[in-house]
C-alpha cells in the first residue's frame, strides 16, 4: 500500500523549501521517528521525520533540489504493517484529500503574504540619494541585521539582548551571525523574562550603554510594557533632561499567519500614544535599515515595530555607506492626484496593490508610508490631502483608537477645508484575531477593502 | 546537554525564619525528604496508563502529519516524550472537582482530562466543531466542563491564573486543587514568583507542576537558570518541592498521591519538578540545532515512558498481542479524530463577531 510523502510545511509561513539531503535511500526500512530528509527554508534547516513504518520505494525529488513547493510528493513508501492495516489505509485517502487542498492552503495565506508591487518611486529617485548610486536587493531580515551589525562595529556601547538572539541566531533569524562577529558579551541570550530584561536594558541605557532589546514578538512585550512606558519613556522628562534612556526595543509586531489571538496584535497605536517614545514601523528593506540605524543612534528611547511577514521579502536598497534615514519623515511611495492612501508597515504593500488596481479603473492614488508613527509627519499627510482632497487610511490593526483614527482627527483639525469627502479607515475587523483560516482571512485587512473605501470617498 | 532524568531528591525544609510556620509542612517533606513511593498499580491501572500515553503519542504524531499537509496552521507544539507526566498526574486527581491549567503545549493535557480527541483535533484544523469553534487554535483551548482552563499562549501567564483558580477553590471551599503546569523556561518569569509568594502566604491549594523537558525553545535549563534544580525554586517562599522522574508514569503517580494528600488537607502549595524530555522540536518550525540527534535518540532508547511501561506490563504477563490490540484501538480513535477534523466545515463567517463580549450594550 503506497504512502505518499509530501514536502511538509514546517513553519506557518513556509511555501517552498530546498530538499537539502536525504538520509534514506530506496529500499530502506524506516520506522516512526526516523529522520528521512533535511529541508531548508530561508529561515532554518529542519529535519523531516517519518510518521509511518514501512519501506521507501521511490525517491521522487533529488537531494539539492530548490524551490520544492509545500505539498509536492517527494517520495513514496510502502506501509508494511499488516496488523494496523485497516487503520493505516486512510493514508492514501488523506493524501488525495490533501491533493484537493492546495487551493484551501493558498487561501490560508493572508493576501498580505503575496509579493507586493514595487513602489513606483524608486529609491534611486530619492533626493537624498546621490545620483548614480547603485541599488542592491536585500531582504528586510538582512537589512535589520546589517543595521545592527554596522552600529555595533561603530559603537562598542551598543549591544543586543533578548530571547534566543545569540546561539539560536534569533527566533526569526534577524540576529543571524551577530554572536559570531561580536561575541557573547554583546549578543546576549536572556531567559524568558521580558519584564526583567526590558528593565535591565533600560537601566543599562541610563547607565550609559545603548541596548537593543529584541522581543521575540511584541505580544510578549506586554509583559514589559511598564518598563517601556514608565521607565524608558518618561526618564528624560522627569529628570529635567539629565537622565537619558537611549534604548531600542525591537521585534516583530502585528498579525503573522494563523497564530491566533494572543500572538497577533499591532501595538503601533499603543506605543504611539506615549509621549517620550519614538515609534517606528518600516515597510521595506531600505527603511528597515536606515531607520533602525537612526533608532540606535538617537539618544531617545525607540520602539521599533517590524513585521514577520515582511522579513523574507526583498527590496532594493541604495548602496551607501552608513545608510541612515531621518526619523519622523513619511515617504511618498507613489504619486497620484485623485486620492491619498496613508499606511505603514505591512499595510503599505496592500495600499500599493490597491493603487495598482485603482489605476486600472482610472483612479490615481497617492500612497504615503508614514514610517514613523511618533512623531507623525503631519506635514506630508496634510500636503497630500491638499492635493487630492480625499483620504483613506489603511492599517493592519484594530480600528478603535488607531493610527487611522489619529489621521482622521488630524484631517478634521488641520485639513478640514481640503476635504471633499469624509476620511475613511480601513482596518482589521474589531475582534480578537481568530485562528480558523477563513475567519482569519475575513478579519484581516486586504487590498480589496482599500479599493472599496477609495471608491467610496471618490463617490465612484 | 541533557542530564538524565533523576530520581526523586530529598527536599530540605528551609530553616525557619521569623514568621511562625503557617502550617505544619507536609509529611512527605518534613520527614527528611520525599521518598515518593513508586505507585503500585494494578494491571488494569497500568493498562489504562499505557493506553492514555499511547493515545497522546499517536494523537501528536497525527497532528504533526496534518501540520505537514497544511491542515493545521500557525504554531503546533507536540507533547511527544512527556506523556508520563500528564498521565501520572491527571489520573490521580478528581475530574469534577479539581482544576487544570497549562501553556500552549496542551493537547496531551486535554486528552488526559478526558476531552474527546475529535474536538481537540478539529480545533487544531480550525473547524466549527473544534472545542473553541475554531477560533482559538492549538494554543488556546479550554473546557470548563472538564475543569481544563487552557491552553495559554503567553509563557508564565498560566501560573498566576492557576494560583487564581486555587484561590477560587479555597474561597468557595469546594475542596478542589489546581494543577498549574508550566515549563522550565516559564519558571523564570517574574509573575511565577509573585504567585508563589501569594500562594504560600494565603495557603492556596495549588500544585505548581514544572515540566522540565530540559529546553525552552533552543535554550537549555542551565543556560537560563541560576538555580537549575527547579524543585528548589519555591524555597524562599517556603514552598516545598519534589523532583520526580517524569519519564516513569508510576513514579509520577506515586509522588502526586503524596503531594495531593498534603495539599488537600490544607497544607498550601507544593512544587513538583518533573524531569522529562521533548522528542520533537519546540514547535513544528524548530531547526533543532541546539541539541544533537544522539541526545534525543539516547533518551528515546533508554527512557521512553511508553516503552518503559510496556516492559513492565510484559513482565507482569500481559501478552504482546494484547498491547498491539490496544495500539490498534488507539490508532483507530486517532484516525477517526483526524477524519472528523478534516471533514468538519470551517466556522460560519458570522462567528467572527460572536463571543467578543457576553452581553450586548
Ligand atoms: C511571554 C512570552 N515570551 C516568549 C514567548 C515565546 N515562547 C513560546 S514557548 C517558549 C519556550 C518556553 O519553554 P518552556 O517554558 O520550557 O516550555 P516548553 O516549550 O519546553 O514546553 C517561548 C520563548 C511566549 N509565548 N510568551
Ligand atoms: Mg521546556
């Protein structure tokens, strides 16, 4: 009875991987728990274990093959277990059921995981980038790592601390290689003690160091939020400017993929509400690098919100030494005259996608990436509003008391005369994020909802 | 480097400080340390333990397989290797009366609480018939009917919550005890110690169960813990601790019998450290570079809780084919659960907005 072995999904976001190595060959007998193969993704190398007992009859994908899609049949096995025969017979059935599954599996992937359209305004056109600068393509993950490494080379008071940042190379591999280069004095694994190490980081910053504190995700920073707000954010003010707290709290923020209510939240609005903090939430690799470097350099405490779903995405970045960007400046990603879509972080990709679709229908949308949530670049937002007279804010997060709400208030207070339509918020649904694939998809913002809102404010 | 699971170790009662001892310390501890008796189980009981552990193992293997097929998403933390812990403990408690709480590695606890494998598996696949209607996912499952209070995704949170459940038992005088399970990694969280203090101060009926599987993701206990003998972690709060071989279901059951007697009689909290091991990665996406293949293989070969009990059963004259039949029965149960979980429909879209609040305002 043939059992098909399929390329497994080994992480919530894995779509394909490299079949690095086979540990078995045709004719080998295997039992449950035996390692069959080694599989690599951009994040990690993982072992693929046998679940069933039997004999490997055919190896269909050779070792060293790249881009093997999840679900592809990589080998066949003959089950040999007579006694458990009837129970095991479901295997091919379940395999063929899985064959019908790919669409469902596709659906599971939130739209935000698709590669977003590139911003029409190239980094090369950035006025701050010298003419003739070449662009290189790197992932957001590499950009963040490079930013930390460069700052650590320059300034030996900079160090990184967090759960699994050193030996494990980062839970999401953002700190990959840092331990090798900088050693355990400066790349420090902590126990699972967020409140403690956030406080230790803040204290070290008060004592003259420049800590980068990684939270495995910002969901876990809720354990530490007291130190971030009551200690880091207020020290400079309360001490009349004597005592500084130059610290960066960074890590992934927002919804990932199917990780449920406790692991899928956008804290942008939470931290952006706090005077004394700088809050940055980049979308692409260039901003990730340029703004993380700025965050490490600034004497103020910074909350730096990344996004797991963007880590693996590649973007062009100018090849400039010490590429640092100004904090507090939004970026116009795409110019347009009919409507402005304001967004940040992963929402920017959706806004660009929506703008592309709208262009097909004759609506030219201007897309603004806020990049810094506190202080907000109100000037860029209001200027664009004065030009287009219509605005939609797209945010991967809850609607109530959101960054979107803040932008709406800004337009009411300072841009009222420029408005030809009410400003609309496009956000996630106002519920804890559900786990079920269909409910999760329904709960999360997508480009279709942005398109619909734009049409509404354009009265189309 | 994993230490081999150790035998139960004596617990010294800390020297008395100023505050008069609020209670006579449990007999098991004050007599100079726990000599936790190995539980002398009847053949029927042993067969029952065997079946329960096997159910957890087969269920988890299946869950791993469904994850690989894309039917389970997000994180999925398997309990394989640790079956003796939950089986030994849960078979000793009083299902209608006591309460149980744990972290995200919760499938085994639910099965040991007697929850239908079908609705657990259907939650893992995110279907309407899942125990949380598909809205919770593998890390967030609950069954108040079974006294199972979750299923929590935030490391350490369940320890304070469990202490609160114990507070409620004492307040209501319902005679219940709370079993609060957490990992070696979780045992470093600050709220754990705040809870220890209040639990002892208020003499709450809670058993703090540390499932020391040697690793928190990629961090071994000795890389994260200044005191790596975790059973001693309650000492400065005067909470007695016992260390038990968590790969031996009879040792676990024997130890908890004693501990339960003390806690039920109003003796306040006790800490149990169960030395165990997780065979699989932390979650499905764990590259597992922090330990060697040999280390895992070694534990599997020498201390597997199921094989160990199997050997004891065979020694008692149980026939190999009877055990095979049991395995077949368990496989069938798991297969049915998997089919159910695959075939059940996804939740209705209207469920997105239900259960946010209880009332309408
Ligand atoms: C507050 C918090 N910090 C970090 C995490 C991420 N995380 C999930 S499980 C885990 C390791 C926990 O290890 P342990 O307590 O030993 O339990 P085990 O996984 O071994 O069962 C970590 C760091 C989390 N879920 N919550
Ligand atoms: Mg552990």
